[in-house]
């Protein structure tokens, strides 16, 4: 028997124990990998960590990730799946004295043929001397160390421990993953709820399952009829719930309002409609993709940096998540709204598409073909081609369109923003070609 007698309960034991007074997040801890939600990048079928667990070949590891992503739960599942003694150890509450007592107990268990998993929550809170105290026991195999941290282990865990452990980065849970967890919890709190409201809680939780469970529990206590409503969710998260069907009309109405406000250079309206979509829980990457389209379709070469700003906003959203990434979307919306507008490239592509559809597909002129072989050169491939860099100003009078479309103009730049300079340059090129 372990000094702390904290072996994880066997499957089903937790469900039988009275637990109505325990936090919902604790009651809902999964007991097997099959019930564990998220972290497919390290626990999916065939992934190294999953194979180690299934083969009972687990070694010391560091679980690094945001709060509420399942670090403690995963450690308990590992202990249960590998039939090891499980000793939870808090870096907040323990010191060198407690470490030595636990290590002595683990060494005794090893001599009796039992393995011990020592789970250290918030391992980054241990100082260097305290972390050093674990080293000999990890090296001898007295313990399998599983450390959990929200901080970068490269900075917070000593290199000696890192070299003897493998670091696994856990990601914040996605909204659909949290909705799945909340749906499982509904019978436990005797509550009925639609996925739209559960999604609002999931978005508010920002990847933290514990936060989501706490919010659902608070909302359940405010739902005497056993039915989750927008009002009870608003009360639990302390903000207004704005619902709309992401695949229905309101979804398209809002994105249309945002797009037309940007096109009309109405920055305040653009920000308003953007905020409406964010508050309603719209997929941030969807908004980012639409802003990129606006940069291409409505700003274009009048300000080429609009596309750079929009792509950068998309990357920031992907990197930062919610809510920090929302500011990047707002910044891009402002930039696009105040940028000079042009749809000249869009109109040019439409005109070209029409000609492609309505005219025959003429062969590529011989002067534009590349004479890859000697025979091709003999057949006239490349004949009459003028290499621009061999001419003054790199301007040639060679036609590159098919003969039936020669002289056709598709791109007609505006006099707004950079396109005014582009138009002047095009006129200069045409003048030089005619000389």
C-alpha cells in the first residue's frame, strides 16, 4: 500500500461513489482513453504516446498545455491503464521533506515489484533544488515522473529532468470537443440543452474544459425547470448571448453586412458587424478568409498591403486563438475599410473568363512556346520571341495574346491609391511599345 494510498479508482468505481458535492469537472473525468476527448495529435491511433500506454511501456513525460486541457486526467488514465501506483503531488503544497518521503515509499514499492507514477501538478513551481531531488529516483526507475505545467518547460524545468523525459504539448480544446463534453454532462446535472447554447458556453470557455463544466454547473443551478435557456447562460457567463444559425440566413446576412460595410469604407459599421459575428461565436478563421477575399476583390492593387494585412490577421488568429486573435481581425477590418478601393482586377478576370468561354481555345503562338528539343526548334517553337531583358527599358512590341484577341484590354486600373501609378506605368509601357 502506498504511503499516500492514492491509486486511481478502478473503472466504474468513481461512478458508484457519492459525488453530488464534488465539482462537475471532477465527476466528469473520463476513465479510459476511449472516453478522453481531444489531443488527437498525441493520442490518436498509432501515435507514439498512445502506443506506449497501450503497450504498458510508458516513461517519464512532461505534459505542457493551457489549463483545462486534460493533463491531470491523462495522467490518471495512464496510471490506470498501466497498473501503476498513482501518487499526485502538488508543487504548490509540497517541499523537500514531502519529496523525500514520497521517494522513499516509491523505492520500497519498486523493490516489491510495483511501479509508481508520480504526478506533479504545476511542476514549474518547484525550484531547481526541489527538481534536482527527483533526478536519482527517475534515473534508477523508482518512479515514472509525469509533470504537468502551463509554462514552457524549456524555461521552467531543469535540463537534467527534460533530458530524461519526453515533452508532449497539449492544445486547448476546440469548441466542438467541448460541446461533446458538455453534452455528456447534461444527464449528470439533470439538464436539457440545445447545441447552440452549449456552443456558447464552449466558446466562452476558450479551450478550457474545466471552465466549461463550471459554467454549465452554474447555469444548471439557475435553471429550475431543467431547461437551459439563453438567460441562464447569460447569467453564468455574465455577458449577452447572441445566437444565430451558422449555416442559415443570419450567418450570410451578417457576413454580407460586414463585406458591404468594408467595401463602402464605413469603418464603424464594419467593426459593428464584425463584433456581432464574434459575439455570436462565428468561426474566426471563416471571418479571416472572408477578409482576405475583401482585400483581393475590393481593395486589390489600389493598396497591395491590404492582402498582406489580411493574411497576417489570419495567421495571428490561428496562433493566438480567442480572444486575442479577435483584435487582429478588427485591425484588418479597419485597414480594409480605410484603404483605397478597386475592383479592376476582379472585373478583368470576369472579362477574361467571358472571352475564354465564348471564343475558341487558340493554340499558344509559336513565339511563346519553349523549344525544349532540337526538333521543336526546327518546327518553329520560339521563333520571333523577344527576350525583354535584351531591350531598352525591358519593353518589347511582341504580342502575347492569341491573334484573335490581340490588342484586347482587360485590366483597367482606377485612379485610386497605388492603381493611379499603375495606370501611369501602363500608359508608359504602351507608349514605348508603339515607338
